[in-house]
């Protein structure tokens, strides 16, 4: 393995644009009822026309449009009632010239007809004779057999997570399962002599439970991934290298908390460099500077800062798009955003992206400060404001875009 | 049962504000790893202080702040190195007057210290003596034992779906499970003589597979609910009443497609009226006018329009907030939105909400027209534009807010 290191500090935009690992998760066939938000590995084509037959879209009478031309309240067209189409059945009658067949919304257009006139513009003044008081154009009041999707056309597209209407279309077409990318397996490796599992009932002095792993697992699930806990390793380079090798062997992406002290961070970087190429060490972002992006034997790896808040901020910006990418989705689904006015001045350093946690109240965004060691700051936030690299701060009262936490 | 009918047509805003069923889903205890987006039934309090001990937030030296006052590059303070704190362990040394103890980020502050000076502002010029070149204030370089959350304070709040940082806080506090509202069970009842199950391999003339049920199930899952298929009933009032009674007995919310023809819609309304109170029949919205909101023996019921597109538009606006409400969440999580310019004029009728499906391209919102019988219109849309009740249309080029489909 290489141990090369390419960039020492990049902007987040440079990292997102440049770090594009080729890794994709495997393809698996998944039943329709479990396809929500999954990404098709290839376009799915319609096996037959949808809806499959010309259907009325109004309650009324199937007619030949030409028979209604010129019809008005003063001078109605008179058509002979030839029969009725029953919902869900083939018509047992055709529409003759100067004839009409009663039809409910959704039923099959009978032969001979090329339009459906709405019942509101008709009257059966004499039994068996339909008076039409408004003309209808050919194609009016109906959809054609292939108007929804024609046979062989794309039913659902590759590269985009499936949404509710897509599942409806698949159901319409009778497609029972689709080949989709497997949920990317994302290994979470925690490091630190002080870190103990979250289910540790009693702590001794200096110990903390592993908060980051639980929170990261949630972000991974939101991004369509499958979190895999790879355990907690002490601040020891040998143990770390071993745990990383094991995690890399079983995952599509490895996320490792890089340790909060300088020594622990150096150990993480060394262990990663032993196993592959460090593509970038350091991001121009606060919080989150000591971030590592690497590729080890084809598996992407993110070394996150040791503080839980910093780790989550970076993973949301850099890790979430990567999880989607591994699942074959180039553009992650949109995030909720809103506009608000800053309640207070915010300081920022030119050349780095500042991520400010904010609480929203009455259209005002109140910056929440506090050390990035405190996860409660993130839990209290309604969203965050990104202060771009060129800015040296934002003034109270300025309009900002808030990325909302859903 | 009553059979009363209260309102014949309301705006969507009136319906959302006024139709507020008291039904809540049951409370169940759920393990932490499955709590994402679940709604706590009560506030969860911190069982102990978090982080639980005063911790360094920088690499450096634990000191008595007063010993550093006035220190500068020209006139450093000289402190005696009294020992080192190991990560994850109780300190075995206290900080004496004019003393310093080496400490890594995250380790326990030793007794006697009230600040941590960053290693960058120190030098060990002689073995055992630390030169400090910048003063630190009491509390600098550390977080206190209860800075994240104090014992007995709210750790996670009731009424709001749990997010990633909340799960981190629960892990920090060692909370293994939380009482949350059960996923609301939402029964989906499809009606129509023409509707057959989605897994029907071959259709006969006039039949359509049940697309709406699959798409509704996806929207229900996105809203944190549990869809329960209650089957397909023909357009027959007796069968419908029986199926509705059965669905109501086993669900927190019943959703029924009200049929697409006028006759089928009337039957649905009659069946619902037999079983409870129709609170509203008809919404001032397009598509989606023939919507029913009802309450039957304490269980809310939504009668949706028969067209799949209309049904999904109405369920997204009216049903999704109701599912969240039943789970104890008053304000649903925010939806993604963006601003765009309309590519074409859009017509609208004053007095009703018009929901326009749009495709986004280069900041332009292109309205997608087509009969509401076509689900493909919704599948192709990136989002929708709501034209409010007073407007009679929107001009091409005007800036609009697009609700994005995630």
C-alpha cells in the first residue's frame, strides 16, 4: 500500500468536487413494498402501455366528437343512447354515428368513440335521446392507452431515489421487484482511551460513552446507508491499523473518529496512511478542520474530528453525499431550507467555511455558541447557517439561508 | 352513530386548523438504535451530569488561572510541571499553586485547576518547568461537568421527532430505550370495480392495478406511520361500510379512496356518514376537491379523490400532518423548498388552492400539465407550486416557492 498524501487543506467545495471514489454498493433485487428511497441500478421500462386502454376522465357520454360540433344551449345536438359501459369491464357496445354511450370516469372508451362529453353538458330529455349542449374536441374527456407511460418507455429512472409516485407507477405496471443498489455498508470505528460503549451502565472517572457512533448511525440511515458498528479502539496505532483493516474488508465506506487530542489524530493519520492513500488531510471548515479523506484498496474512508459536534457537522456535509454516491445517486435528495434574519453578529475567518448552529424563532436565527465538545448545542439547533469562505462575518439583521434539520 | 355533516367546502388552511382529532397512537418502549424520527411521549431527563466531569477542550496544561495573569512573550509565567493526566483515567495528581499538569483534549481536569492553557502558548524550556506566554481566564480551555446537560434537565423533548444529535445525547447519558408513540397504523382501503391488486399478472379489459395504495403507503412511511392494506372493495355501499368498519377497528387513521365517478363518491360519503361524523366534504383545492374529512368512533378518516394524482396531492397536504399529529408531533418536520422562476403562465381560479406540479431546470420551474388521472405527471415533477386562494394565476417569470419532493 501507498501512504501517499495529496492535499493538506482544501475547501469543502473542492473536497466534494474532487473526492469521487468509484466504489458502488452491490446490486440486489428488492420487492416493491421495500423500494422507498432505494436507487434503481438501471432504468426500469414499462412492460406495457399505461393505463393500457383509453379511459374516460369524466362522467358522461362517449361520442364521436364530430357529432357535437356546433352544439349549444340554443341548438343542442341530439344523440341516440346506444348503451352503457360498466366500470372494470370491456364495453359490450360501440358508438355508432349520432350515437352516445354512457360512461363513468375511469371506464373503457368503447369502439367508435373519440371523446367523452361531460354529463354536466347533457340532458336525457326524452328516454333514449341525449341532448348535448356543448361541443367536445377529439380526445376530450379521456386519456389514451399510452398517455401515462408507453410500453418500452422509462417507468422509473436509474440514479434517483424512488419516491411515492414512482412506487405507484411500478404498481400500475405490475412490477413486483426492482434491481437497486444495496444500502451502502458504512463501518463506524470509534477511537479513544476514554470512550466506552453507550450501554456501559456505570462510568469510572474520565470515561465517556460513545455518543458519536449512535449519532453517525442515524445520519447514515437518513442517507440510505446501513451503519455497521466496528467497535472502539484505544489510542494505539497498532490496534487502530488492525481495526481499520478489518472494517475496510467488510464495508463500502469506513468512518473513523480521528481522536480529539493532537497525538490521537496523528496516530489515526499514520494508520490510514499505512493502509492506503490520504487524498486530503484538513478541510477549511470550522468546526471540523482535522478531517481526513482517503481511499484504501478502493474503499473510501473519512477520518472525522474527535469532537461529536465537529464530527457530525463534517459527516453531514461530506459523508452524506458520499453515502448517496456509493448507492448510485449522484445528486442527494434536497434538504429543507428556509430564510431568516440573523439575531446577532457572527464572526468568521476569511478562507474557511464557518458552520453556525442556529435556533429559529419568529423568523430570526439565533446563533448558538458553545464549544464543539458539546453535543447539546447541535441538539438544540433547528438548523445551521453556512458562512462562505470569502466572508469575514455576518451582521445582525442580514438575511441568511438556514439548512433545517429534519 | 351520527351521520352529521358539518362543512361542505373549506380551504385547506381551514381544514388543517380545524380538523384536529384527539386520537394518539399508543406508547411503547423502543431501544435507542431504533429511535430515529420517533416521537418521545414525555420529556426524557438526564440521569446524571453530562459530560459528568470537567474536561479539557484543548491540548495543554491544567493550571490555576491566576498564576498566568500578566504572562506574555516578554514576561512568561513559570510553572512547575507536577504530572500528567492520562486520557480516560482519574488524575493521580492535583495542581498546586504555581504548578501545571499536562492534559490532553478530553481528559479529566485535575483538582486545584480552574483552566487549561493551550500547548501553543507554552514551552518546556527547562525540564520540569513550563513557560506560559499568554494568560488564561478561569474556565478557559475546558467544559464543566454539567455544561452539556445537567442532571435532571431535559435531555430530549417530547413532541419532536428524534434526530441524530438526540440519539448521541441519549447514548452519552446511557439511556437504552425511550417511551415513544407507536408508528400510527394507517389503514388504506381502495375502492372501485375496476381496481385489482398490484400483483395481478394479467389484466382484463377495463381493469387497473392499485397504484394509489402503493404510493400512499410510501407517503405514510415517510410520515413515520405504518401502512396497513385493508384491501379493495367494489363500488357497493354495503361492502364498503363493512370494510370501513373493519379498517376502523384496527387503525389509528383510515384512508379510503372515494371512487372516481360521482356515483362511487356518493356511495363512499354515505358509507362514511353511516359510521360517524363527516366533518368536511369538499376542499377548495385543485386537484382534490372531493375530499372527505371525518371522525368515526374517535378514529379520523380521510376520503380521498379517486384519481391517483389527486389522492396523493391531498394526502401530502392534509394526511401527512395528521399522521405526525397522531404520533404526538404537532409540527411536522420541515419540507425542502427552493425558489425558482415560473417558465410559463399558470392559470388558477380565485377561491381555491391550485397545486401545480413543476420540473426544475436551471432555476426555472416548468409547469407540468396533464389530467390528474396520470400518475406519471407526479413522478416527473421535482416539486409543486401552491397558488394561493386569492390569486387568479401566476405570470411567467414570477418568483415562486417550490416544495421539493425528497
